[in-house]
C-alpha cells in the first residue's frame, strides 16, 4: 500500500502558503502505482487535487506546461489544468517532491473499455495529438523517449533489468519464468527489429505523447468518455507510439488482444487523424517492444525493497508476449485488415 509523505497538517500548510487554499477536508488517494495525490475539499469552492508528481522537477514543469497549453488551446475534453501559485508558478518544490494543484475532474474511470468506449477513446487520443502538435517542446532539456526501436539502448536496458532480477536472493515464480525465457524474448525482439524500417521511424515527427492512455486515466460521465488525467508517463515520440500504447493498455484481455476493441480504437482515431499505412505497420513491433521493456522494468522495480508495483503487472505481460510470439504473423495480418 502506498504511504503518504505528508500528513494533513503539512498538506494544509503547503496549500495555504502557496495557493491560498484552505482545506476543509483532505483525502489521500490510495490508488495508483507511483504518484501521490490528495483530493482537497474546499468550503464554498470546487474540490481540487494536490499531486506530488515526483522528484524530476524539470519534468514536472514540462507536464504542467503541456496541460496549461491544452487548456489555452480549447482542447475539447477535460484534462487537469494546473493552478498558478501566489508567485505565478505552477509547481512547488519541497524535499519530498514537486507538487502542483488542479481542479478536481468529476466522473469515474470505466470498469472496462468496450467496443463503444474504444471508439471514443481513439477519438480523444487523436484530438489530443491534433492539439498538442502546436506545442513548442524543442529546446527543452532532458525530455525522455521510450527508445523502443533503438536496439542497442533497448537491449542494454532489459539486460540490466535481467541482471537485477537474477541477483535477487528470493525469486518469485514470475522472476524464474522471466529469467528462463529471457534469451528467447530478446531474440524475438531482434527478429522483429530486423523487419522494421528504423530510418523511416526516426524521421516521423515527434510530439509530447501522453504515454499512459489507459482505463485508469480515462474519465467518463454518464458512461461517456469526457477526459483524461495523469501525464506522468509523457514522452517525446512519434504519435504512433501513443496509439500503440493506447491499444496495448486497453485492448488486452486474458493475455491476448481483443481485436474488436482494437478495431474500435483505430476506427475512432482514424476518423480524426490520418496516419499513413507505414506508420500503422509499426504498431505490433512497438507493442512487443514496449511490453518487453515494461515487463523488465516491473520485475526490476519489484527487486527493490520499497516497491509499490504489483506482480500482476508482470504476469499479464508475460502471457501476452508469449501469445504475440506464437501468433505474430496472424496478428500483423489482422492489424493490416483493420487499418486498411
């Protein structure tokens, strides 16, 4: 379970001294793997959210700049709009992390993404991409990319994770399966990469991708998709990375892709944006790479004593990676039919 890093008195002091907000009630949010959030009830005003977005301060500011830009560009969906402090800044840095505040977005997260919602999710992602294309991110330092198709960087990363997992004194069943299959998983990545036009991918325009456009970050009201939260996974990558990630995060069921909801996401997305066929062909290579990278990261994180990452995150990805390896050609053909 996550542990709060500030008690209610410290939260109240932080809010009053920086945003002039007097908390009537402070509720710590226990959901989520990494960030720390509090829902703040304010007398005679709308509720707000206090978010500890981590210790990479330049990166938190970048997220707030993106969110502020969306609000100013009349993005047609709801997204966190960071509030400025008394000093005109979005972010306050203290020892425990970098904090910002935004008005609470009412609604719920969907229990599942069905065919109808998958279309709406695809539309929202395409709309986000259209609006964010005008955001000037060039020149900012230390912005991260997923590096999914940079073979040397990718293999070095998963190898270091594997060594970390291998060095654990007590290994879980999933650790042992991962270690036993590691060479096969890595070899299949190399095989997939041999068929990818990396030069073409490298020339694709890059944007601030949301990076984590999944069910728990999607807001619905009256069963309608109305917005999203959590730009903590934002990266600078081609938009096809975001579309792939959205499909992977929302359309995998029982270790395999639900092609009906995959079709829904693509239908919704392409009704607004028009990616080229060559871009769409990158979906499956990117999906395999991201799932392998995330699997390695999850098990690496779970090797740390203070981890909050759940083991199920690794189990699900192991099953899906195995299914992709066994059915790669058929899946690629199915995606080709959907994207034509």
